[in-house]
C-alpha cells in the first residue's frame, strides 16, 4: 500500500466568477489568482460539520438520529508579502468581497489545470482580515475567515 503525501499536491485559487461550480472550466480557473504559495503549510482549513436530526419518537427506547444540514468553517492563513503581487491575498480578500475558492488536491502543484481533474469549489464571502500577532522568527501573517454563501461543489470536475 502506498500513502499519498500532501506536500506540494494542493492548489488553491481565488476566482471572481464561475458559471457552473460543478464543472469549472480551465479558462475560469486559470483566470483566478493562485494563492497557494502564500498560504502557510497548515493554513488551509475547510472544515465540514453535519448536524444531526433526532428521529426517535415517544415510543422509542433508543435515541436515533439521521444526518441534517451541512456547513463549513473556512479559514485561510496567509503569509504577507513585501511586494504588491506577493501581498495580493491581503489586498484582495477584504470584508464583504465575494468570489469562489477552488481547491485541487492530490495532484502536483505545478501541474496545470486540466479537464477531468477533481476539485472543490466554494462560493465565498470574506470576513474582516485578522492580522496575526507578531512573533520572533516568523513571517508576518494574516487570517481570512470566509463564509460559504451557498452549497459548495466538493466533488466538481474541471470541464
């Protein structure tokens, strides 16, 4: 058995417009801003949660449940940059800005977007950027909290 290592196998782009989130095109994804190299190694957090729904009744002697609504907690930690291009996440992801976060996993970062690749697409509105506290021997960072505004495509296929 061979394990899939995640190092260097994730790509994250910010896209202003996608016509079909279940089948984003290579043109749309390539037009996005590639933020992968500005995200810290542990800075991509797309955490799903599923609520439970109580299905037991007054006659029940055992608590039963089924799945309910799904939600996502999204938070990205970025390194700040000393030039405009390097600091694009900080200047782009401001309070109230909406767009799409597209994430590809398990493919070498340097591999171009191609038809048939699997990805995740999240409709997003950004919260207020949070500057991280300064620390010795660390790069300057900020955190972007993002709200998922409609159901994401977590198993999209690039068209």
